[in-house]
């Protein structure tokens, strides 16, 4: 349970940064080299490397080496855990909206 919570913490803290979200968006379309990722942003290669390490620690990306190039790809398993976590809140809010809708319909019929 503690490991699951720590993984979720890592996922959500990783997603809190707009550059990391954009990196994820880009690698979800297709694999990219670290150099290709870095070329898009006006920050240092070291800063990109730090962002990639955060994403990798959260298991949102994987890297492999081909020759001198490091290839980055999305790793969707961590998204499954986050999605399941958020799903319980979706169910809660849907139940509340259904109850509100029923209440409003009853109020409308009573007029």
C-alpha cells in the first residue's frame, strides 16, 4: 500500500510540471531521442535530463540505448494506476450529480 501511494505521488508530482507533461505528450506519439526532445525547449540538456529522470522515476517513460543515442518512450502502466485512483472520484461525483438531478426533478415536479 505504501509503495502504491508513493508511485501515485511520483506520477502526480511528475505531471504537475508543464514541460514534463509536454514531453509525455510528445513521446506518446512516438519514440524520441533525448536530443530530439531537448531541441524543442529553450532549456539546457542537463535540465531536460532532470525532467526525464523525474518521469522515469514515476515509471511514466522508459529509456533504452541504441549506440550513442538514448531513446525515450512512454510507459503507460503508471497511467493505469493513476486512472484507477481518479476513477473512484469520478464514480463519487457521478453519484452526487445523479442525486442532485433527481432532487431537482422532484422539486420541479412539486411546483
